[in-house]
């Protein structure tokens, strides 16, 4: 019965104990029954027994690793080449399996690998923890959000700023021009709101006047606020396009790496055949 409970725990986080799934530590060590996994990953010398299809559903990186990279997919133990903290990887696997024991010691590592591997579920859970449950100082939270350019997190953090002192405790000591463009906009907008300087300035109602003779319509000239808004929209679109291009580049680089590995495997197999002959 113990092994069956472990299987259910790995898949959906449920168990028969009084401890909630979010507080459980999931077991990915070699102590679990072999029929519960079909792959072994090695991270910092530790072995993690996983279900390939389950991980592939959560991450395109693992989909390519397990089902497109023929050379690696046939290995009994697959080492992860990227520098991944073992503790962060443990929590990453837990998040994909229904658990959540995130803490401030591992949060940045989990965010980094979740973003690197395009794993949306762990990434969103980690961002939610950083915003709602993390005990990090506001400036530390902001530094992480700025480092990985989490716009929604930055927006939420700036929404909590009510005074100039709050702003000072949120921002690190650096030149304003060194921040991301969207961060500079958030700083300016929030400071204007705190100072009671609305933008755009509300227009007072105008009393009706006598109808003037018809005039040739002239296209309205956009004011400065409209121009700034348009530029911000264009900047956001450019940033999104850059992110898509970066992802495309990462996928192509992964494909080239896989092709290179397959070619090396084929050359090695050919060399062995020639030696036998």
C-alpha cells in the first residue's frame, strides 16, 4: 500500500494522510518502485526518477530532450548539461506534480529554470509565491522581477507603493536609465499618482455655444500623452517580438545540438563497425 500512495502522490499530490499536498515532500529518489518512472535525470550528482511524458507535457525542453534527441533519450541516466541547482530542480518537479513547498531559498532558482525550460505551470506558481507568500524585502522581490523582466510582478509591486518612502524601499540604488523601459514608465506613473498630478489632466466641461458656420474638418493633432502611449505600445510590441525571436533561436540551437549529438553517435557506431570488420 505504501508504494501505491507514493504513486498517487507523485501524480497529483493526493494522499491519505492529514498533511496537505502543498506541504508534502515528493520522493523522486531511487527508493520509489521502478514501474512508477521511465527516466532518470542526474543533477549535481543526485538522481531524479521521472515520468518522461509527464515532464514533456509541462516543458518543450523536456519534450525535445526525451522524444527528439535520440542519443540522450536512450541513456539509462541523462545528465542535465545546464547548471541547475539540485534543490531547485526538486521543487520544480514537485510543482509539476501538484505539490508546492516553495521557500525563499529556492525561489529564484525555480524561476530561472522554469523560464529557461518554458515551463508555464511552475513559472506561474513561482511568480505567485514571490508576490503573495515570499518574506523577501520588497527591493529583493523587485530585483528578481526586474532581472527576469516579469512585467506583471513589477506592476503588482508598484501598486503597493503609497508614498515616496515606499518607492525608495522598492528601488535599488542605481541610475534610472539602467532600469528596463517598462520599469521607468511604472516609476514615472506611480510618482505622478503619489504627487497628485494626474495624467492625462481631466478636461473641464465646456458650456455649449452657438453653432458656428460649417468648417472643413481637420484631422486632430495627437497630444503628447497620446504620442507617449503610442510609443509605449510600440515598445511593448517590440519587446514581445524580441522574446519570440529569442525562443525561436533557443529552439533552433537545441535542434542543432541534437543533430550534432546524433551525428556523433552515428560516427561512433560506424567507427565501431569498422573496427569489428
